[in-house]
């Protein structure tokens, strides 16, 4: 399975778990269990958009792209993504 397939298959699982679709992916890396996926999810919409609050999550997914575990890494302002 390639990176694009992992991203495509994990989005519905993340959306179901968090109730929100990922805004973007920071990394997708193969590991011993399957894959490590890091993505940003909108936490709070603001005006202007640069003040939106995003949560950055790390997901460990198995070889079938099912979430095994996850954790929030940090909370950031969209304008700080640089």
C-alpha cells in the first residue's frame, strides 16, 4: 500500500472518531505496526482564518488502515503553521 492509499483509507476513520475531517496531513510513515499518520483537524473557526485553532493528532494505524491508537500532540493557530 502506498502513501496516497493510506491517506485515502484513513480519512473516514479519523472523521468518524473525531467528528471532523482532517484539514491536512503533516506526515505518513510506515512503522512496525502499519503506519503513523499526523494530521491537523479544525478545532475552532475564527475570523480571520489565520486565527483558526487546529489540533494536531498522531494516529497509529494497522496494515488495514484501522486506527489502533491516537493522541493529540498540540494545539496551534493556523497562522503559526508557517
